[in-house]
C-alpha cells in the first residue's frame, strides 16, 4: 500500500540523515534512542511488507549468514603506499623536488594535508549511488572482499546523498577504531575471557576479517574517506581538496583536521601542529599525509615505482602504547 511505502521512504531518509548528521557533520540532531526507535519501526514495516526490505535499507547493515571465506578482489587502480619523511629536512626536500619537477615556485604550491590514521585502508565501490563492493588493501593490487563487514559500519553510507550522484565512484579511506571504543571492547573481552587486542589497529583489522558480519557489527568501527580513486560522470574537480569536499556532500566523513597550506613553511607548520595535537586525539595516527593539491600537477608528477611522487607521509615516532 502506498501509505506504507511512503512511511518506509520517510524512515529511510530520516535514518540516513541521522547518520550524516552524526558521522559527517559531527552534529547529531536526534538521540541514539530516537534513532533506534525509527530503525525498529522500519524493521517492523519490512517484516509485514518484505518487498520493502531493499539492500540499501538501514535495516540491512548486518549481513546474511557467515561466509566460508573471503573472495579476492583485484583493485582497478592499485592502492599505493606512501614514501616517508622523518624530519623537516626531508619534508623540505619533498617540496623542493616537486617544485623543481613542476618548474614552479615551491612557496606558492598548495598542499592538502591531513592526519595519517593508523587503521587499515579499504576501497569502496558505488554504482548509481549504491555500495556494491568493499575490499581491503591487501598487497595493493589484490585485496579481500569484506563488503558484508563494511556495510555494518554506520559511517560508511549504503546509499550516496545529494543530487549529483555519479554512475560510478570508488572511494578510498581508512577503517579505524577510536580509543574509547577500543577500551570498551577490551573490557568486554576480558570479562568474557575473549581475545584482548594489543592496539586499535589490530582490533579494527581483526574485526574486518570476521567471516560472520554480526561480529563486525558489534565492533566500534569507523571510516574516514581520503581519496577518490575512480569517478565516472560529471567531474569538475581541479584539486584533491575539491574531491574531499565532494565526498562530504555525498555522505562521507573526511578528516576534520584537513587543511590546505602553501609551500614548505605551511607543510612543516602543519606537521608540527598536528604532532602537538596527537596525544589529545581519540584515535591513533602515525603521521601526516601531505599531497600536492592540484590534480593537474599530480598527473604531471605521476608515480615512482610503487609510491606517488605527489605525496609523502610525515611519520611520528611510535607512541608508548599502553598495553591495556
Ligand atoms: C594516496 C594515499 C595513500 C594512503 C593514505 C593513507 C591515509 C591514512 N592512513 O589516513 C590517508 C591518505 O590520504 C592516504 N593517501
């Protein structure tokens, strides 16, 4: 009946908006209890009218029965690793190398900088705005299909938002666990005599490798997008930061600490500032990622062997990890 379908559509919209407000805008408008009540109402509607239970429904985040094993996925665009810089001189050398190759003044060059989350990289493929595949990085060329586990992460949209949804987009980002979620998980594990994780990165990796997605659904996993790997359809982006803005409008969280700075001075100041904020963050970072912002310049610089010439990771010394 039409009224039921309209109610279901309204509930979809309200639940998707609530996720967007909570995870992308970091500005929740409804309480968890209100969210759960809307979800329960949709679940009961779908129980009465199974045709309403579409794959992109917020009720369909926890997958079907556990899989036997993970399918292998070959990435259409390899997931490259980053060259490292360990001090200011190496950062300065990166900026100089880029400026020389582009034959421009390094001090006017724009760099997009963000924290390097210490989680695990995944690739998400959306066709006509629907999440169709999610895979781990693996060796950079082939990874594991962990779609069912990624669907359980509420900061990963099942359906893209807005009115300029591309026919195809592949989004890269980091799956990670916050300290708060990690401590709670380990407390529960100790109480139940389950395996205790050494650090949030291992906990996130272990959770994504679960064949039973209801286990992943019970883990406090989060996602932060950092790159558009493929895009078909309208694309008027001139810079990497344009892509990151577009990812937010499509419904993805990007780093709130993102900044576009100019030249060697801007890059070094960003890395020092982030280094001072590091111990106060509720998640682990192992560095900063510095990228030439202009897409034209990125294309001109290309890649060397495995890592892009247009990006570098500035690394911090390992933190004294409190082995809980
Ligand atoms: C190109 C590239 C590769 C790995 C990355 C990894 C991270 C990260 N771990 O946060 C962020 C980025 O912007 C990255 N960008």
